[in-house]
């Protein structure tokens, strides 16, 4: 039912300077695959085959990655190296890609609103590529899509975090209506531990209904002068319904050095197990 997935990729990636001075953070490789490719694979596995990117200056490498490189493919044709391109070729063949630019870095809410021109009037997924989710079974977006079929409202993915880390995330609280599924009653952007309503943190996976765009248009800027998606989602929760899913799987914050290294080690270990 949900065919489109939005990727906000305009950020500067300052936590990875100097590597991200001229290279998009979303193109940082986990072993031999860039973060953004993991995200597109997850979206496709959830039934979403129309990928929409909100980009910015210096992000051309993302567009080039999801396009054919005739010179390279000609050079490696017929060699063992050709097989290394099979996964990205499959994505290029199965998906449609569209792009628009965010004019200014004014928060995730602003980035999502910028993507309205690519999404239109339909529910859509959102993937923040620097949150890498690795699963043996269903991906996080696929789990969320199942919940959307039941409730037909916006869905956020959540996980428990240490109390001292609540100031790094949007934090929700709500009524647990069944194991791991919450109806959201409150949502706060990066609260200090003493102010946090819970330790249930939103990670970089969303399913949003299209009315979110009208809400974002009238959402005032919050912390750091940025439009926060959590503020818009809280308004949705008050006016109707927002659900939160405690997903199954491993999630790595690849926007941090520690998370990036942990993700690389984890994925490399999985790769070794598959290699005879």
C-alpha cells in the first residue's frame, strides 16, 4: 500500500569531518556498501519502490550511485568483479529515484516538508540513513508497514535507551496497547533526563500520513531554530492517532564514530559467516 519512501540526505555530517567535507555522510561504507544503499534495500523489502531524496549541496554522489556507470561496467564486464555490482543493479532496475533540494538546513521537519513535491497526497516511509538497522527477519520498515495496515496512522519506530541519553533523541510516552505497540500521548525533542517522559526513543524510521505536510507548514521552529518532526507528530497524536513500534532487530547510530565502528564490525561478522 505504501509505495514511496523519503530520504532526507541534505545534512552536512559534521560529526565525521574531515571525511564528509566533500563526501556525503550517507555514502560512508559499512564494509563495502554505503549507508544509503542499506536504507534503499530496507525500503524496497517493505514494498516501497519509489525513492525520494531531499538533497543539498555536495550530494551528487548519491544520485550517481543510483545510476548506471557505463565506463566502469564496461571495464569490469566479464570479470569476477562484475558480480560486486549485482545488488546495486537490482535496486536501479526495481526502483524509481527522484530528487529535490532543501534550500536551508532548518531541521528534519523542514526536510520532510521539502519532500512534499515528491510525495504528494499519500502515506510514505521515511528513512534516516545514518540509523542502520540490521535484521535476520523482516526489516524495520516492513514491520511498521504491517502496523500501518492495521491503524492507518503515522507510525514511529522506538527503542529503549539509557536514561542519560534521552537528550539525544525524540522521546515518547504512551499507552501500550499490546506488546511493543504504543499509542503516543506525549513526545518531547531531546529532553534532559530529568525532564524525559520515558526512555523510549524515536529512531530514524517513520511512516507518515500526508496530513503531516499541512501540520509542518504551521509548526513553529523549536530547538536551535529548527522545525522538529516531533512537534508535528505530537500535534497529529493530539488531533488523531500516532502509534509507536518497539521494533525487532539491531540498530546502529552511524552518525557517531562508536556506532559506525560497531555497525562495521557487526556487518563484517555477518559477511564472514556467509563466506565459505
